[in-house]
């Protein structure tokens, strides 16, 4: 991680790589977010992967000089349930 880099800045640098790797990408909500003890950047997007639509929820957070990315993927029909599960998981996550 570059000195002074935020989770939001880091997430922005990752987006072009995602766009280049898939045939279709629609970015949804992007926002600063806090889940329990973790503060960072939340992104939702839908992409085409091997001829199939996939919804992903990504959370980027910085802890002790290291950037962590949590990615949760699902069929778009399960997005609501997967988002709730992802956020519950993140609220219970801590770094030692």
C-alpha cells in the first residue's frame, strides 16, 4: 500500500483491472462504510463472467499498513441475501 493511500483510492485503482477482465461490468453503489470495527470502502457491481452474470460485493479496508479486500459473489437473484450475509460477516471481523 502506498503511503497515504485510502481504501477508496485503492478500490479506484482496482476497478480498471476488473473492467479489463470481464465482458460486462455495471457498477452500483460505492461508498465509505463501517462494519463493526472495520472502516473502509464498499462497492457493489454486476459483471459477466464466462457467459454468466455475477453480482459482487467488495469491501476494502486498511489495517496496520495492509490493505484487505473482501469479495462476496453470487447469482444476481441472491444479491439481497448475500449482501446481508456479507455485512454480517464483516461486522464480526477483526484483525488481531
